[in-house]
């Protein structure tokens, strides 16, 4: 199987690594605007060959893992170039615009729209790691628009690298993911900003910050090049989540101002329920591991 | 050495565990309002004996690890009861009110005001773990007000369990810690609340949430009984950090509304600098480990 990775960064590179470890006779080609990244991906053994768009005609599977605004331009071009028996899938964090963009493309049935809920705060080919997708969810949108045998090929690959699959329409995906992913990034970035602004003397942060701070601010290390287009393309949903978040923070502040600490207590107590939700995520991962016999 | 732990929860219990593993001939007594917790601490071997306040006369070191509002009432009572050669220290997350409260106490020199930057989102004696304080900072306030030989005894114990020491005045402590700890907790609680409110159908959170969400919302699992009095006693500073955080979030929202994504990019890029701050924390821990020859 000839696999083309477009964008050999954290996601594309990790996908290549896993493919090579679980699928026999896979040949991985890399395409990237950034020649330095491409060479690095070759040196690290993430890809077997450097390639260009014109080589896409021989692809069996194309994995598109570049910022979402670039994907909007590149996806139609890829579909123009691939053969009828190639499946093109992607890792974009927003799905509505991308699905719209190719809705009338003559090769729409060659595209399977995906979003793996996996990643780290790092980026580039050197950030690629084995097992990034293991027990993670891949959200597939508009599965019915993809040719059946091509769905099957892509899903076999996703399952082989340990992903579980969930199906969703693009609008619902973008709305839900704004809450559980995009908002977390803004809350983390702005928390980092607030503390950095205040603590001009970094020595103080350095000495007083514990693991709690590190945990809440971890996502503020993320790549602006990746996240700016996500916020842009999912603007409406993200602004809605921000409004609700700001409103909840203001309410908390108001309770404090009024010395209503009984209600401050209850606010936190009600939110403690998040424990079970997070335990659910962990348990699910454990179940998955048991299923895999490990 | 006879050590009394007042409040045999996560912090008190972990302190007892570490003491018993690094100091020879230590005898640990536990005092707790919650009889069930006290029995559990005994069953788990965190403490050697259950005790009551009247036993404090024989203590060499008292570790006070209860919610900060309760500490305000209990600390003067402890000082009344201990002998002249006993050092009393604590783990409270706010220091100004506590230091004020005992400033005129006849046994002020028996008290060493501390705040270990360590903990997890869990609570109670079953949450106690070995090594919780290793390579963590213990902030000591008003060290000059403690008798020299009692400072020395407490600091030897802190160093024996792997803590590094920083000195700070109580006002600065409360102001700085509002930024790097208290605000993180509110941002996390309100993020959890926002998502829980929206996603009535938990199946969606469960499937779409990844490690990024889990990381930012982890602190929302924390104990309201511990955090309500912290926010209350550090109200002024916490409200100030909240105002700045809300203002930064509103600014980010405004940039999005105006489609000024170039500035959205720069906001995130500037905050990426948090990487070096967090790396600094990690590096420091590594240096500490090397110093300890491990």
C-alpha cells in the first residue's frame, strides 16, 4: 500500500510511524511545503520517500494533516490528482467548511472526513511519536458520502493503529469540539497570558508554580499556526463557548464579591461531577486495552 | 521525635508517610475531627496512634493540614497547648490572615508558617501518597519570627523529605499564589461547568474529549471544602486575578469578532513563552534530583 502523508508534522509523522509498525508492505511518501521538515521526516524514518503533488496519482491512501485553512485549498487539489481507487482522509479540527468545500467535487466519494482526538502541545516532525492514536477517537463525518470500499480501507487502517471510530455530522462536530477542545485552548492561553503579564519577574512563577498550574496552562504551548485557522473557521461556535465561559467566570466573581461563599462551594461541588466524566474516559481506555489483550 | 499531624488527609497523610520513611525513630500521632478518616489513617499505617488536642504537650513537631479557615481557629489553640520546645508548622494555601492571627500569641516563636506547593486533585487519607513533597517548593513566611532552633528542626525535616525552601512575606505570597494556583482552579472549575452545562448528553463529552480537555479541567475535581475558604481568605487578590483573566478573555473574543486573526496569532505566539517557564520548572526538578545523587 502506497500512503502519502501531506504535512509531516506531529500528526502526519505519528500516523506514518504507526502505519509502518502495524501494516506490512506499506510504503510512505511525504509531501510538505517546508523542505527542512520533509528532510527531517526522511532522516527520522517517518517517511520512505520525499514526493510532490504530481506523484499522488499512484497513492492508495492520502493522509492530509496540515492547518485547516491550508486544507481548504489543498483538499480539492488532491482529489483532482488521485486515482479513482484512492481514499483521501484528513485530521482537521474543524469539519463543516472542509466538507462544504468538496461537496460538489467529482471525486467526493474518494474523501473520508476525519478528526482524530489526539495530539500533544508540540509540533513538527521531531514531535512525532509511536502510539499517538492508540485508544483515541477518530470522529468521521458524512461517512455515507464516501465510497464503501474506500471507507473500509481507511477504517481498517484506523483500527489497526488502535483508534475507535465515532460518526457525526460536520455541524455537530464543530459545535461539540468547540466546547471540549477549542475552548480549553483559549482558557489555557489566556491563563498563561494573565500570569506572564503579572509576574514580570519570572523567578516568582518558577518557584511558586506547581503541577496544577502546569496542567491548566499546558495547552498554551500549542502552535499558533495550527490554532489560529481553527478559531477562524469555527468562529461562531468558539465565540459562543467563550461567552458562556466568561459569563460563568463573572458569576463566580460576583458570588465572591457578595461574600456568598456557600454558593461558591455549591458551584464547585456541582462541577466535581466532571470526575465521573473523566473517569469514564479513562475507563473506556482501560476497556479498550483489555479488548486488545494487553 | 513525636510528630502530631492535625488533619490526616492528602497533605497530612502524605507528610506522615514520608516522615516515616526518611526519619528514624519517628512516632506519628494523628488528630482529626473526622473519626472515620482518623481510623482509616491508622489502618493505612499513616499514623501510629490516634490522639486528641490534650496530647499535644508531648509533641516535638506539629503539622497542621486542614482547610485554612479552620486553621485560623485551631492554630492559636495548638500554640496554647504545645511545650516551649515544639515547632508548629502548617500547609495552608493563604498566609496573611494566619500570620496576623497569631502575631501577638505568646508562643509565636514556636510557629513556622509554610505552604508546600504540592498536592493532587484528590483528598482524604486514602489519597495520601509517598513522595508527594519530593522536589517541591515549601514557601516559608516570616521565618525571622520563629525561634532559630525550631526553624532548624522543621527545615531539616522538610529537606529530608526532598523539599526546597523559599522565603517570602505573607502578603507577597498571597498575591503571587493567587496567580499561579488559585486562578488556575477557578479557570478549571468554570471550564468544567461550561462544558457540563452545554453537553447534557454526556456521551458526547465522553467521546470527543481528549487529553487536552482532561488536563485543563483536572483541577475541577478538587475539594470544595478546601478551596472555598482559600478563595474567601484570599478574596481581594483572587478577584484581581479574575478581573485580569476575564479582561484577557474578552480581548481575545473581541479580536475574533473583528476577524483580527493576525493579532489572535500574535497573542498565542507571545504566550508560547510559557514553554520556557514550564521547562524551567522541570529543569529545576532534574537538577534537584542530580543533587540528591539519584
